[in-house]
C-alpha cells in the first residue's frame, strides 16, 4: 500500500467518525433487525466491528505472524447484547477505539500482519476494511 492510500484511509476514518459523532441520539429499536433500520443498531454494529478488528491489529503489533481467533462482529453484538445498550455507551466506546486506531497512522508498520480466523491480513488491510465497511453503512443514511 502506498503512503498516499494509507494517509487517505485515515482522512476517511476521521471524516466518518465526525459524521457518526454528530448523529442524533437514538434509543434502541426492538423491532429493528438490520442496521439500516436503526442508527442505534448501526452505531452498535460499527462499534463491534471496530472493537474486533482493533483487537486483531493489536495482536499483529505485539507478535510476529500471529494467528488470532475472534468472534464475528455480529456474534459479539449478540453475545454482549449491544442492541439494548445505551447510545451514549456505544458512542463513547466507538470514539475511544477510533482515537486508538487513528493514533496508529504514524507509528505502526502497516504491512505487519498475520492471520485472523484463518485468513491472512495486514494492519493496512484491516484499516481499509474498517473504512470501507463504515462507508457502506453511512451511505445507507445519506441516500
């Protein structure tokens, strides 16, 4: 990955977090089954994804070629009852983890990697995954 692409990912992550940060508080919607049916559910889902992928990044930073097993973000979402947790909790955790992720920009070897759930990946790949995945969900609320 070129420096320009790496830097652009962090611009996107910053912009996307600002978009999320100004969303209006929304209470859990017990009938919402999918992200696009509820901003609360979307925020909770984005939190779960970022948490899980950041955990992988930490393993990649700590050890050479680790093999990491994680719960799929939707399983974490269900297991930790994210659908019913308070908006403020989700937003605070999301923003804390985002600050951690953004701090990686100038201090990590983006090509450092390993495997997660049996798939090879790198810190750069996970950063791209996060930015693209969020962009997909954010477009659902701007169409």
